C-alpha cells in the first residue's frame, strides 16, 4: 500500500472512529448495537494501520530531523495508543478495570476526545490534500482504486477484525459479561456507583430549599418541593442504567412519572420535546415518545436517593445512556 493511500486510510479511520464513538455515548437501545460493532471493528483496523504508519514514518523523520513533525506526530500517536489500548484492554479484560477512581473505558473516551484538536492540527496545514481527489492529469496515469490498494485496505480490514475478535474471545474465556454497549453488568438491585462524566463531585444542595421549576409551553408554571412532587403520584419502576464509564445495572427506582408533572402543569398537546436540566448545567432533550417511561426518581434500590446519585431528584430515562440520566434535576422546560 502506497504511503498516500495509508495516510488517507488513517484519516478516514480516525474521523469515522471519533464520529461513531461520540454517537455511542448516547445510544442505549438494542437497535443501535451495530454502531458499537462498527466502532470496535474500526478500532481494530485503526490499530493495524497505525502500527504500519509508525513502522514507515519514524525512521525517515528522524533521519531528516523533522523535529516539529515528530513532536506533533508523537502526541497524536500517544493519544491514539491510549485510546486504542484503553478500548482493547476494556474488551479483553473480563472485568471492570480501573485506574484510581476512573475506569479504563472513561480514560479511553477522554483520550479520544483529546484527539480531536490534535487531529485537526495535524491535518489542517497541508494534509487536507490527502482527502482531495488528484488532478485529471494524475488520474489519467492509472485507476485510483487499484488492485494493490484494494489488497492493502483488505489486509488492514481482515487483521483489524482478527484483533477485535481475539479481544472478545479473551473476554469470554475469562467469563466476562458485557451488554451490547460494552458496559459490564453489576449485580441486579444495587445502588449505582456515584460516577460523573468528568469526575466532578456532587453540588452543595439544601434539600429543604430545593424546588423543581416547570416552564415553557405550559398553562401553569410550577415550582414543586419534594412533598408537592410526591403528591402528583408515586410509582415503582425497574430500569437499566448503562453508564458511559463502563458499568450497567438493573435496579428499582421510585418517584414521580414525568408525564404526571407535565399533565399537572398543563403542557401544550403539540409540544415536541421536553428539556430536563440539572443545577450543574447538564441537560437532555426528551422527545414525545420517551416521556411516558421517564421518571423523576427520589429513591433507588428501596432507599432514599444518595446525594452523589442525584438527590433529591434524578431523571430515569430507560432508552438513554447514563449520560442523559440527569442528576440533581432542578428545571423542566416544555418546548
């Protein structure tokens, strides 16, 4: 495979990996399972292509003393290696792997997000030409997708699939159990681990002073304390919380259905979505078809919701990943 073809392949794999990875953060229903398979297979292909790029480029760059390119390339390589190592270690580990308070999967996501500005810095100066077609005169010299290119790309795809498959086999040999999202199952019925996306702690809240505000396209704006919220109705509901840090838990939740709050406020019938917002600024937009199963939970696993898990009120959104199960809910806006 020619160097230009390898560079194009790497650029395409990086961009596609980042795009599919971002999509997986909020994909929580089984219909999105193929997205996770594609992400894993592309990860295997990126592993093989990155290794080949290193083999070809490091020696010549050192000999030509291209220290600036080497420095940027080293940073890019480090982040790609961290993201790939984290992803493959998580898949093959057979259990939840952590470094301090963070899981390996969380570090995998952080490394991938840190890649975005570095990839742009690497591509912007001159390398966008790799994604542009060659001139007509150059194309006339031969077909762009030659047999040699196809064989090279096919070899990367096959070896990448083998690497991804081997990691999954190793996980099964060790007795690992993962959901289609890659998250590992915790025992049913427990209290969720107190994790947040950036590792930030729980905000300082006075539960006695807490109020839930309902605004937007409603007939009656409302401000509810816990007693008034409970007066709208209490239900018990079992739901699966699938956290982006890599664990998944099926447990019981108790609270007030979101639909009951919307009905009490007189939400307009043609409203298209509802925004649920935390005191910390995190928010999620729920579509109309998601409202009937959504719960404003005040209890979990038969006990009062702990502060680190979102007390006094947390959103339960069964078709969403944990990133969208907003903690410390304070505002609901109908749009």
